[in-house]
């Protein structure tokens, strides 16, 4: 499968550029290859075209490319922001995607919003996952980062993780993302704390053991959230 990005976005969400975010999203959906020149692709070959100024999530793209062909509309103003179709149709529709003064134009393929495509149960996060495709701006940056962070929580979790850790964990996730700290490094440090806790309890150092154990549970929240908001999650990490 092939994809191409139109327009540019200078705003990074969780220190991840839109170019990298889209590439990471697509890597979780399937085997996509970026193509610069559509003419080099056979006319019958499917192409995914996306406007980089909008936020896309894995479940949205997964549902979109599961269709035979479709135009993706933004959640806010129903403008066309993406298309999944044969190359010949993509080339015909592409000018309309770049000219928003013609956003009311009806296409020859069916149109969907992110909300219409999603909302089903996600067994990975154990919750119903409704997503939105909205424009990324400097004004919406923090709001969208918080949206992605809140969505990274599983539907079923313990009370401490649900009520105590979210606020401080978000701050630590932001620090880790800004400093390019990998989720597996956070996980590894949590393993070290687990060993320290076990040794401390064995020798009767209960205060040190409790501190290490609680820090471990905190990092167990941080690593998963960091992985999901920066799209660095893996089967091994999960």
C-alpha cells in the first residue's frame, strides 16, 4: 500500500512531527510506503492521501483503509482531509482537498467522518474508542495533547492509576517526550525498582521498599502513556 501527504504542519504533538506521527500511525495499520510521484504507481493501485494539518489516529485509518474507497471528512467543518482510493481517483480528487473554498463539493466516492468510522470496542484498551479528526493549530496544541493522553488510558485499571497518577504522570510523560526518552527505558528503570523493593523487603527495609514499589507503579503508568502518545508502543512493550 502507498500513501502521500499534502500540506505542512509545524505544530508537534508530544514532540512528534506530523510527518513522523502519520508514518507511525500507518506502520501500526499495515505496510505502507511513502510515494512522492503518484504517476509512478499503477492507475489501479490504492493510494492513501492525507492532509498533514489534521490529527489522525490508528483506529480511524484502520477503518478507512478497510473500505473499498472513501473520502475522510474533518470532524469540525466536514472539509475533505483525506482519501483512500485508486490512484486515478486520488489524482482527480486531490485538487479539491487542497482548495478548501470548494469544500462543499461532493465526490464520486462515499464520505465518512472519523466519528462515523469509529466508536467500536477496542480490545487492546478494553474500552469503546471514539476518535475525531481535527485541525492541529498552536492554539489547540495543549488541548489535543491532553486528548491523546486521556485516550491512552485503558477502560479497566486500578483505582490508584485512575485517580492518583494521571496528573503527575502527564507531567513526567511531557518531560520524557521533550527529552526523547524511550518508553522501554522507563520500563527498564521500573524493573530495577522492583528488584530494589524485593531486596529491601527481604532485609526488613520496609520504608525503602515501599518507596521503590510505589515509584515502580508510577513508572508503570508513565511508560504506557508515553508509548501511546508518542506512538512508540510495541507488542513487547504492551
